C-alpha cells in the first residue's frame, strides 16, 4: 500500500466506525469548553466531566468566575489534579477575557495561547470544537497512533501535528482528530492492546511496531 492508500484506508475505516462523533468533554459554550479542556491536562475526561457540573453551577462564565477566589476554585477542582496551577489559570484567564475581550473567548489560536495555563493543544481544541475552525490538536492517543500507523516518527507532538496536517485534508481535521481519539481508546490503547481488534494497525501499521507486539505476545 502506498502512503496515500494507507491514509485513505484510515479515513474510510474511521468514518465507518464513527459516523457520529461525540465531543468527549461536556460543555455548553466556548468558555465552558475552554475551562474543561484546561482541566483535562494530565487528567481523564471522565473525571473532568464529574467536576465541571459542580464548578459551572457556581460559575459558568468569566464574570462569575472572577467573583470566586483562586482558593475557592481550587477546592472545587482539586480531584482533577494540578489544582493550584489550574485554579490560578482559570481565575487569571477569566480576568483577561473580561478586560480584553468583553467576556468572550477569542477565536484565534495565537490569542488563546496568550491566556494563562492555555497551551497549544488546549487552544487548538477550543478553535476546532467551539468555533469549527480547522485545527489538529494532538493528544496522547493521536501521538501514539500516528506512530503506530507509520504516519509520524513519534519524536514529539509538534512533529506529529505537522505530519497529520500534511497527510490529511484540512476539511476533515476537526472530525478526524476526534475519531482517532475514540479509536485509540477503544481499539488501540497504550495498555492492554489487542492487535487482532485493531484493524487499522493490523492492516497498515509500522512493521517494527507489529513485530515487537508479536514478539512480546510470543514470550508471554
């Protein structure tokens, strides 16, 4: 199979498996999505979705959020981990949104990246999922699968994002990055991986990855 055929096979398989793609983090507007994505760093979407309803009942917009102290925010979000940094970030970015953007979340990745505790991945998720602007946020699942599928060298997420944007058509980035995340969780996880169930890797995967998997299985 050529690289183009592998890309085509991947897109078609993901479209068949995930014709409808749920967004993993519960939210109702760009601001609540921004906060949810920020909270998800080094945490799980399940855990974040348990905490955000509690936080958003108290404050679901920047104007109410700044009425809380950093300590009050931290107390609510403590279970998601890294709460001191995240609470400070949420409070700080809410202030900036009010001062610079009249409480609205900007639609440009560069402006979002200027906000406290907002990195490139968080900004990419917000522009893609809240505003429908093409972006390709790379999380651990995408980074792992792009390597397993031989689409990227796995050196770092910056390179993985570049490779993904080069290989896949821009008009499907927003859908595709979510499809790959769901596929990674269900069929190609980091732990407890069963190659037999992982149709994409089994069909087009990097030879060294498949050989290592088979060797490991044989030695068990």
